[in-house]
């Protein structure tokens, strides 16, 4: 049952991610001036898969213990905060095209992912290790977003 519940929660956030991401990464990438050394489209999707896989793998053990252990509910809430932060960052960057705000939001987002990785990191569980990998991606996207912000001044941004 815990696998199904975790899967349903994840499905909600995947749909939210899709909607807040504007549904079409390719057209967004074609519409803005991008910095050198951008990630390829497949890399963005691979990182999204890693993110959601890590969140799923972190949720399942918490649901198995029915969130009753010490800090279990807090960790589960942090997973929800991180998945929500992912959707907000997508909304700011891809739909609102507020590059400045998405850059500053990246600090909160990266911190939340790093705290979650620290909370679930154990040598025998891959969720924390995948989240650490994702932290590096979020840091990269913070720098990337900063460059997009500087290359696309508000008066030149398409809405």
C-alpha cells in the first residue's frame, strides 16, 4: 500500500511539474538567449527523473513506518516542500519568465533539497545519494538562471 500511496503523491507532483513547467521545454529554450554550456534537453529530463525517483525512494520507508517515528513526519513534509519548490521554480522560470525571481528562489530550493538529502542520506539507501546529485543540478540551474536573467532583460522578455 505504501508504494501505491507514494506513487499517487508523486503522480500529483509530476502533473504539477508538467503544468508549471509550461509543458514544452523545447519552445522555451528556443525563445530565450541561453548561456554557453547549457544542459541538453535529455539531461533536463534525466535530472527530473532522478529528482522524482529520489523523492519516491525517500517517501516509501517513511510511509512504511506510518510517519510515527522521530522526525518521520518532518522529513515527509520536507519532501512535499521540495517537490512544491520544484513546481514553483518551474512556474517562475518557464511560465512567468521571471528570471530574476527564479534565480533568487533557487537559493531556497537548493537549500531545501540539500537539507532533505542530509535527512535521508545513509550509506545503504540511494535516495539521499540521488538527492545529493540533484543538489548539484539545482546549484547549476541557479547559475544558469542567473545568466538567463542577465542575457534576457525584462524589456526583451517574451511573455
